[in-house]
C-alpha cells in the first residue's frame, strides 16, 4: 500500500510496547504491539479514502482523524527523562531476510519505551529537491529507524548496544546512505555517506571560506577543507 501511495501520504510501521493509555485495551498493555502511523497532508476526505486500506486490516485501535500538523508532531514527542540512542539506514527494498532481521530486533526491545520503526521514504523527497540539495540517496524506498530508550544509565547503554547490533545485522540490506536528521553523533564517515564525496568536498570548501575555525560545529558537522 505504501509503495503505491501519492506524495501526500506517509505511513510508518512501528513495533513497540503497548502503553497504559485510555485508548489501549487493558489486555494489550505491556505487550508487543504494531502501529501504523498514517499521515495524509492534503484534503481530509481524500485522506480518509486512502486510509481505508489500512482500516480494512482491522486494527484494534483506530485513532486516525483530522489534526493539525503541530498537534501530530507533539504526539511523537520523546518521553522525558530517558537515556536515548537511535540511528537509521536507507533501503532500496526490504526482502524477507531483511524483514526477519527487523522483526527479530523488535522482539528484543531494550525496554518498554523503545521502538523499531520502518518508514516509507521517497515521494517529494526524491523529486526536484534531489537535484537542488546536497543530501544524496533520495531514491531509497525505506528507512529503518531503531529507537532505543532506557530508564537508567545502564538502560541507556543497553539501548545503545541494541541499536548498534541491529545496524550491524541489517547492514547487508542497507544502501549505506542516511538522512542526517535520523542519527546522532556517529562520526564523519556517516556524514560523508549522507552527502557523498563530491558534495561533501564541495561543502567543506565552502566551510573553509566562511568558517575556517569550525565555529559552527554543533551539528552534523562538515569540517573545513584543509588548504593545499
């Protein structure tokens, strides 16, 4: 369904632990659950029509309704007071073997707040912006996004190890690219992979001209090129 969706539609599959919320049946609380985060950024009636295929799957809970963008964004806020670590990878396709890796990882979440996500990519991201901006790999169809959260410092370390183990296991099925908003501080190699060598080197030259001291470095940092 997601692969045939128009640009206005987005769907993300999430494996997680069902929370103790009023809309969650008591029998499901604390158990593994599968969510579909559905967004249609367009006409509400058209969005309802596109959502029908997901509703026909018979979800236990259906919360799809008209909502403002900011309200939707707030619904995805991280719970406060956690030790967080997350990462991501691009995938051109998700084979049965790749899905097995994802599901096995989801069955071993490092705590009830952690999640394993698969987001459908593409759409407008791979349109005109692909040629107008420096981030590469925009034609990828999927993003895997392990999201580890721990309640204690040790729980945070367990979450980090879980994320890294998943990335190692899923690497044979990944493109090597990444969208930088989905990762933390994972080193220069990952940043370079997101831009590609040509674009990264060009941006490094720009950085050398305008910020040779690398003052602006609190981001996914592009280091100034070294003068030769």
